[in-house]
């Protein structure tokens, strides 16, 4: 698998195959060594093809922006669970605008745009613009400029070990600056 552009992941203890990495349940999450402020994050992921369990027990994982939020990964194809816990939810904050989930065992994509909070230039404790997150799940906008209530200026990116053998590939990060903001 390719390492993210601009961020090396810690040494994985996950299963490494030719074109993906897979969570080995219980060995821990992968965490970026670098921190990021305004950025675009691309993640391709796949829940197990063989469906076992229901609700939160089906392919559970997440992309965490440490100190900000978790973007839920879950087999949400014909799987009932609570709204802000399904795939592409900003976990326990916002459900996705639509369920864009593919069948279990199919590759899915998240394209995340994170905008860090902005602080007053004269008062470092005063937020003048809240952090925001936009998310495309399989090319469909499921969150647009969702406000995040955090003071974290930079985040580490975490691929979560939630005790399910979820696969990841083609993970990359692009810092946003200038007109990209």
C-alpha cells in the first residue's frame, strides 16, 4: 500500500498484502506521525465480504481526526443501526445526509476536507471560525461544512482498530493552502 503523501504512518502491525492493509483485531490503530491543519484526506476501505453480526458489529472501524472527530466506517448496506453511527457519520454528532454504502466486500471511498478552527490574531484563545468538515462517500456529498466544536489546531490521522478486519488502501493527505482553502 502507498503511504499517505506528506505523512508516514507508524510501523504497522496489521496484515500487509500487495495492495492493501487489513486490521488485525486487537493490535492497535495506525496513527500518522505528522499533524495536519487544513487538508484533504482520501481513504479507500472495505468491510468484510462475509456478513456476520448486526448493527455496530459489522465491519466497524473509523477514520479519526484526533482531537476533532471520528468518521464512522461500518457495513451500512441493509444494516440498521442508529443514525449517527452508520457509515460516513461524524460519529455521535451528525448522521450522513444519505446512505451511500456499497455491498460488503466492495471498496468504498471517503474524501474528507478538514478545515481547522481559526483564532483571533490578537487573542489566541478566541475562535473566530469553527473547524469544519466536508465529506464525500463514494463520490456523494454526505456532509458539507459541518461545524466541529473543537479547539484543536492540527490533527493526527488515525485508522482505527475496532476489532474488525477492515481493509484500507490508497490513503493520502494533501495540505490545503492559498486558494485551495
